[in-house]
């Protein structure tokens, strides 16, 4: 990391609806930033970040009105990371641990989040598009206007997550844990909903006709109902 005087637009880190997800507000003229790790209290605004932060261990890092492209955060442990008006493209966040994460108007496109832990995060106007999110932990997250489309979220952990009105379109949710999740008014069109746990969380959601059999089977399994034509 270069000295503080050479860091573009550095600032200190700052102190949770409807169905339409608001896009990040990012200015056109961004200053290039090559990341080489992260440190406590790092904060940038209006930058186009590239580089690497593999296995970074830091607190109170923040980004705003920025783009982050191709950055590898693999295995990072970040406490109180904040992002506002940020777009992440083709980034690798596999195995990251993001404690007390706060995202507001953030878009992930083509990112890898396999086995990442975002438990307890606050996600407002967040969109995941064509991302790999297998075994992603979203336990007890609080969301407003969450939109997930494409990609795989197989075995995603949504235990007690607040997901009211969220959108899950064409997502592989095979083996997802929905136990205790709050999903009223959520829509799941085109998504693969098989072998999920805690299927009763799907109450008051909206599905398409092609999903009816899979959802019915998940509800039967959740209620431990066995279908057997033998009268013994």
C-alpha cells in the first residue's frame, strides 16, 4: 500500500421495501487505484479499484461511489466493511469472512463467493448477477430490495434471514437452508428449489407453475410426510 498522501480520495470509515433494487450511483471519471492488501480504516471514494487483497485482515474499510474489478479478496477477514454505491465485477470473494458487513446500493456481477461468510450483514439495494455463491453463509442477514439472478447458490445458508420481497430469478438453490427465514412476498421464478431445508419459509412467496412439484415435494419433506401406496 502506498503512503497516505498518495492514496486517491482516502477518507475515514463512517459510524438499515419496495421490489425495485436501486442501482449504484457511480461517477464517470474515476481515479485508478491498484490495491495491494487492506489496512485498518482504509477508505476510498470515486476510484476504479483493481489489484489484490488476498487474506487481508482489517477493520473499518470502506468504499463509496466506486468500481472494483477483478480484485481477489480470497480468504480475507474484514470487520465492519462498508460499501455504498459500488459495483464489483469478476471479483473473487471465496472463503471471505465479513463481520458486521454493511452494503447500500451495491452490485455484484460475475463474482465468486463460494463458502464466504456474510452472516448478520445489512444488505440494502444489493444485486447479485450471475455469481457463484455455493455454500455462502447469509445467516440472519437483514435485507431490503435484494435481487439475485442467475448463477448458483446451492446450499446457501439463509437461516433466520430477513428476505421480505426479495427476488431470486433463475438461481440454483439446490439444498438451500431456509430454516426460520422470512420470505413473504419474495419471488423465485425460474429458480431450482429442490432438496431445500425449512421449506415452510416459502409461505406467501410467489413461484412459477414449473416449480410447483419441486416446492410441493420440499414442503412434504419438511413436514416429514411419506408418500407410500402400500397399505401395510
